[in-house]
C-alpha cells in the first residue's frame, strides 16, 4: 500500500493536531497532512508547550493503523527513524545526530525535533486514527534548541525538508509493513542516545537511575537497575 499525501497548509494555527482531528472526525483519509507556518498553542509531550515561531516545520499526519494501542506506539519509532534519515540528507556529519527515547531527535546534544502521538480508539481498543504531530526546528530554533540550518551542508527550507520527510515516512512504513518492527527497532537502536550508559528516568511518582539497555518489541525502554534487575518503562521522561 502506498500513502497518498494530501497537504493542507495554514499560515497561523493554534495547533495542527486540533485541525487534523477536526478533519478526521469529518471522515478524512489516511495521508492527510496539516502544516502550520506558526502555531499559537503548539503542544508537546507531557503537556509541555511547543514553541512554534515561523521558520520551522509544524505538521500533523493522519494514519489509520487499525492495530491495538500497545502496538501503535511503534509508530513513534518509525517516524523517528524517518525523521532522522530525512535530516541526514541535509547534514554532512550524521554522527552529530542521535535519537533520544522515545522520540526526540538531538543534534549536538540539543533538541532538534519531537514527535507527539495522539490517537482515537474504537470500542474494541483498536487504534482507528493516529494523529502524528511532528515539530522540527529548521531556521528558527527556540533558545537552547538547535535547527537543521545550524548544521546543514547547503540550503534547507521548511518545504524542502517536508518533501524529504514525507518520502522517508512512506519508505519506512513500507519496511515496517513488510518486515515488522525488528528492522525499525534495529535502526533506532543504532542511533540511540546514551545506549549502555547511565540515565535518569522521571516516572509520574519518582525518579530512577539505571543503565539504558535498549528497547523491547513494543518500544518499551529497558533500564538495568543497580540490583541487576531490568525494569521495563513504557512512559516517562529521560534525563542525563
Ligand atoms: C515533544 O517533543 O514534546 C513533541 C512535540 C510535538 C510538536 C508538534 S508541532 C506540530 C504538532 N502540533 C502540536 O501542537 N504539536 C505537534
């Protein structure tokens, strides 16, 4: 199956996620992409605000995976791998780029891009609509963040990046549909930030430390604690 992209561009929006959901509730097809030149109320994971001035990419993409909720989390890794590959097309040294669990792209240890997955479940717990929100700093990174143009080998624009990125999403979804999660997970792990190193994870009620061992078949983070036990972490924020 190949995805048919329908791209709708807006000058200024509150959040591209909300516009996408509105279209989805009116029966939009898979492959709809909402792009906002700027967002007034962009949101990130854990209820964080996502700064969204003009000059960066803010997009929300509609997918219809029809899979159980636990499996839908794998899409954040598919998108992260696609995002990473798209960024590679614009930079010389791919080693300055890393993937931080679960779905940030870092360049020179600073955040360049983030992914927010939201979903609509049908009564039987199947994800019917997946709203994939992606923010990529390109020309106007907020303070303490980095933009692709800070490290690019030539010109990069929001439009040129979007085109490259959509091509990569299509490519990696095909790989996933053909081979399952293992290839994606391997690619993600090969670029993982702080793999085999000590990390700190903030859970809703406590902070824990351990060695980042990798991800399992659902994309769950595996943390080796001091006592040797491996703890599986499905949701949390990772610090270093
Ligand atoms: C994160 O790292 O916390 C995820 C950030 C996701 C931001 C994007 S920008 C486009 C889409 N619309 C939003 O309001 N958020 C996502």
